[in-house]
């Protein structure tokens, strides 16, 4: 599956971008939300000032979800929503929008990222403490198991861990510990019958990083695949081989993309894409490539098209996908993979001995900070070469730069969105919203699953902040 991670300004503007990308051959959606949507604020909140529509699309209410997906049939599209602390709410809006078009939740295909541990460890857009956050994830996983079996309710993110400095061993171990923390809680909740737990295990997907160290990244993904299969068999007794498959999507490394000589990022992106496609035994199911100028700001549609064309040339012009695994039998790859598996096993055991990923976020965060500091020192000392940054810094003027080289969000978008939300609140049935909010509050405090009440609030016209 080929995607570009995108969204900005307004739902209508993002819809135009999505439809344009789909017309160019993109085969799935990957939605980026703005920070207020990610952290649970409406555009008129003081906390949202200066951030509305800046790094993604604002989705406040059902009207925005309708506009965002206008002309894109929900029963035919595979949609990835990069949303975490407010994931239950965004899925509720997605389900309500599909329902209006006569598409049941059982027909929906896609993914909510919904990995809150990596928010504590890297991004910081969490809202609640670890335990209430895990409860929300469990509610989504168990609801999807029954009502949306083709939806991936959580996309465990090792991607952001590498962006925060993780070594390959830390990246695999901490992601597996997160998945185990969720799966143990789902099992212990009693909401999923034992004979259906294998399906829940099979619904867990991963979002993985692919860095510049080509051989190591191939070995990392082969080790990840082996370890996930081992978790399925040894910890959970999952007998179905298909359910134990390591299903992962990739965005190649953004940490290594440079502002200096950004044209060099094209070579980096292509090399990193090869690392997740050449080894058939550990090949990504979906890939989204950042734009070459991501270190400078929001990419233009032309920049996103360039990234999409990279995937299409590899898939449709080359013969790289026509053969069995090119690395089977390689002594270098097999030895390094075995080393990683052993090291990951030890690191994972250590995290579980601390109580698990949710219980040990402070310890894991400290370890990532240490790893990132070591990386930074290597670059500053010249021990780790970054072309154009600490070596080969001489350069000619780039014809790709200049005014208009990146996309800039219209500063008037925020005022437009504030007015939009005010109109929405004025036009809706206030009593219906109050009743839906009261019911959501009741089920949240009673311990019942929050998804049905969240969907009811979406239909009634509730907002993200509410």
C-alpha cells in the first residue's frame, strides 16, 4: 500500500489534497491531525492559539469528518489516522460518518495509531496518565474485535522511538513491551472470549522506522518479525500462523533528514525504502515516504508527488519485488539478526521485570535520552558522518529552494476555524449534545466501554474539546 502522510489548514483543503494524491496512484490515506485535535482542544481554546491547522488538519466535529472524506467512499478506502490520546473520539467520528453513508463499521478498513506509550517517551501529546490511557486503548481494541474486525485498533510505534534516539534493540524491545502491555490488559479485561483472542492478536499492527544503516535495518526487521512470532506462540499461545504475522507499515527516517543540502535527503529516502522492501521475509505492507524537504517545513503537493513516484518506480519498473528473499542464507544478515534477537530478548525481559512499558515510562524515557545524547555527540565529534552537515559541506546554490519552496498555512485559517465551531455549536441540538455528554461521562466513570457512547456523541454533534 502506498501512502503519503498529509493534512493541513482545513478539512476541505485536506480533502482536495487527498483526492489529488489518490488520482496520482496513491492507494490509501494517511491523515495528519493538527496539535489541538491531537491533544483534545477545540480551535477557540486559548491552548490552541497559533497551532490550528499548522501541522495537520483540524477535525472538531462530524461536519469536519464529512468534509475531510467527501467523495472518498469509506467502505472502499483503507485509512490510517495518526491519532493517539483522542483516538477513540476520531474513530467515533469516522464510524458516524460512514454510518451516514450506509456503511457499517464491520466494513471499515484502516488503522488508528493509538499508541500512548510512545507519546510519553517521544512526542508528548498525551492527555491522561498511563493507566486511564491504557483503559481507552483496551476499550477500542475490544470494541473493534466485535464491531470493526477489519480495523487495526492500535498501531504500535517503534518509529517514534528511533526518532527519539532508540537503538535497534531499544526500538524493538520497547515496542514489543507496549504491545504486551495492551494485550495482557485486553486478555485480563474479560471482554474478549479466549477462543477469539488470536484474532485480537492478529489485529495488532506496527509502525516502524527505517534508518540509513541499510544492513542493520534489514536485520532489525527480520529480528522484529521473529520476536513477534515468538511473543504470539510463547506468551499467548496463538496457533494461527497468519494471526502471528508481523504486520507493519513504514515511514522512513525523518530524524536523519537534513536542513543543510536537503536535496541529499532524496538519496537517503530511497536507500531507506529499499531496506524495508528487499527482504521478502520482513517486507512492509505499506510505505509512506516523507518529502525531501520535510526538515524545512510542510511539503507542497509537488514534493509529496515526488515521494509517491519513488515508490511507484520501485514497484512497477524494477524487478525487486519479483523474487524470493534476497538475503536468505547470507551469513552477515543471519548473524546480525541472531545478535539482535538475543539482545532484544534480554532488553524486553528487563522492561517486563520493571512492570512493563506502561509502568516503566520514566525509566524508558531516560534510556532514550541517553541514546539520543550519544548520537548527538557522535555527530558533533565527526564520528558519525552526516553529508552536508559535518562533512562535505561545500555546496552550489540549489534551484529547488527560494520563495514558495515549502507550504505555508494561511494565518487566517485559525480565525476561520473558530467561526466554524461557533456556527456548529449554534446550529446543533444542545439538549441532545448534553444528554450524549452525560452518558459518555457515566460510562467513563462506570468502567463500561466508551466506544458506543463516543459514537453517539459524534452523531449528536459533540466536539473534540467536549
